[in-house]
C-alpha cells in the first residue's frame, strides 16, 4: 500500500433551488449558496476519495450515501440532496409532506474538488472513476461484511424478495433484486 498517497478536498460549493414535486425546479427561486469557508471546513488527509466525500457530508450535516454522488471530471464530484428551508437534509417524512404539497423543499447541488496530498497533485481519472467502495453484503446478525458468492442460487419469497442466507451464520436476509445484484457484482 502506498502510504504516501492521501486525498484532500480542495474546495466544495453548494447551492440550492426550490424544487416542486409537481413542477420540478422553480425558475428564479430564491436559494442559498455556501462553500467550505462558510462551514469552517478544513480538509484532512483521506485514505480514499469516499472518505473525503464523507467528510464533506459531515461538514454539511448530510448523511453519506454513495448513490447521492457521481464523478464529473477533472477531480470534481457532484452530489445532490433535498434540504428544507434551513438547508437541513430532508427526512423521509419531509419528503412525504412535500409530495402532498404541504412542505417546501429545495434541491441542493454540491460540487467537490478533490486533489492529492497538499493540493500539489491532480487526481487521475482512473482514481475518480473507481471511487466507490464495492457494495458489500452486511449481515445484521453476525455483522460480517463481504461480497456475496457469484454462483449461489437465491430463492424468492412470495413478495418477490430474495432470500439470502448469511454465508457465515446462516441468518436469512430479505433483499430486493437491486440490492442483491449490487452485492454480487462486487464479488
Ligand atoms: Zn451472519
């Protein structure tokens, strides 16, 4: 392992626009914008790009979810979050209310620029394209984490959920097709 290689956050910037469930982004809606300085964020040295994005989420009080992020270009990653009037991440309950037209929510776009140690070096496209840790199956019973065996056959229950026995302790887990495909493709 190359212990000299760390990732750092050069900058991030976030901006919001009001999002309507019916009509989408409202033109000229009043939003807000902020950057790393406003949040008092100072980059650390991160082992992985994912750790760097997690730190940015933490600085903004957002939950980290790899699906909220995608690689754009030149070391820039873009993330999207739904936020309320105080720029706090919307809860599932907030989103339900918003869908019913009973709550206003904003779409927050956040861009993060990642570099190498001490901002001296650019990250490569290859590093950026392989930024996500592989999805893992995590057993809630024995807390073991690993990709699922590729060749195993999984039965379905009557609701169409896959019945997946933990390869270590045998506890049954119910997984959607997508969750199962993700855990297998990582193996
Ligand atoms: Zn287990």
